[in-house]
């Protein structure tokens, strides 16, 4: 299985990483949610953790709205 993290902004979504295990993906997702750059950037609106097992149809596992 492949898990991916996406950022969402006014222009769409961008993958920022792919991980072979859910544990690795969740750890990276938590780290990104805590990253001060994402909080200060102003352009990034959200982070999303997805199960990308089915190509072209990722399933959301977690969501973090950046304020």
C-alpha cells in the first residue's frame, strides 16, 4: 500500500510525500501539521493524508486545516 500527503492551496493540491506504511505516513503528517512554515506561509490551506492504493482515487484518512 502507498500512503501520500497532499497540501491544498488556492491553486489546487500537491503531493509532498509518499510512504510505504501507514505508520510512516502518520508520523510525517503529524510533523508537517506542527511545522511552523506551513502555519506562517499563508498560501497553504490544508494538509491531507490519503490512502493512494487505488491510482487516481485516493481515499482521505486524515485532514488538517491550516489557520
